[in-house]
């Protein structure tokens, strides 16, 4: 598939899984109606709890559960490849994995990525404190998988700040990067677009970045500005805030032309272990 439309879904998820799945389903349907063949949901699309432990209470076992059934059904029903944001998957120590599940257009699960870098920070200039490691067990392995759109890689939110992860993906042939996220309003205003565009430019890949965007019942505010970026760093489409979708065309011939004329990936001299 040389050209295709991809979509980033933006939400302002709340604490009720059922309500979030209804909203996600509405937006996936809207993206498919707009011609999207690849749809990316944001991080925590299924639950943004009132407390950090709420996600543990609705965690699913790998292979079964209403969130996984929703993702498989939505992908099959709308005939799209669906990158399922993140959902809480049970880990072995009472915590969860922040798991991103990928389904093809027949509703078959074709990949799972568990968020590697956890957001344990105090946001500068605020009283916002996050300790994801208290409830989330980190993943260990990057993911790049074959798809009709090229080599598809997945990274989640805080992962964006660690370029060595994306170099590892580039070594596996990364063509298209999906980034589910829930950037805070403060960190998003400072760094979201810079980081998304930088990852696209330095790896010469298309990037579909789906962010939470708005005010949440738990008092949190997320930045929004979900976007699709081309390998030259151009923002093809963006949504500032609120629920909705952004769509843009991915052109694999253009990707090949850019890489052929500007072969920066072939000019590397230093490598990460």
C-alpha cells in the first residue's frame, strides 16, 4: 500500500471504562468513515482514574477482557488497523503493564508493546507529582512489526524523551511511528510538538501521535494537539484540544524519496548498545 490515510484519535478519558469505550468507538468509526486505514488511540484511552490505583482494579489478563474485546471488535468492524493506545494488563507483582495492543483489519492481534519509560516526576513550576512506577511495571522490549503501511513502531508518551529507543527501532527498519500519549498541559506546552517532530526528523519516518486533550474528572489537564508529522518534520494535521480525530495521508513513495536523497540514517557513526 503506497498511500493511505491514518488517523490520530484525541480524547479526554474519565474513570468509567464503559463510557470511554463508547467514546473511543465513536471516534474510531468517524476515522474509518474519513478513509483511515490505520487508527491510533491515546494512552489511557480506556481509563483515567480518580486515583492511580484505579487502573489496577480494571486490569485485564492477557487474552481476555472487555477492553481487548472492544479493540478487536472495533478493528474488525471498521476494517482498520487499530493501535490500541494503552490499557492496564495484569503483571506478576500486583502492578500492571501499560500495554499497547495492535490489531489488524480482521480483528486479529498482531502485536503488543509495554511502555518502557515510566513517568516518575514532579512537573517543574507546579505541584503535580507522578509516580507511575508505583502501579506500573515497565516493559523491556521495543516493538516494530510488519504492516501494510511499512514497518510500524510503537512508543508511549514519556518514551518520546529517550531517543535511543527510536534508534533501536530505526535499526529494525522503522517507517511509521505510532505514539499514544497523555502529556500534561504544562509539559505538553513546553515539549510535545518539539519531541514528536524531532522523532520524525531524526528517524526519517512518519509519526502519528495521539494525545489525551482536555480536562479530566480527576482534575488533570492534558495538552492535546494530536498530530500527524511527515519525515521532514512537517505537521500535516493537528487538533488543539477536545475530543476528535486528525487525519492525514501517508505516502511511502515520498518516504523512500526523502531517504534516498537525504540518507542520514546511513551516515551514523555512533551506536547505542
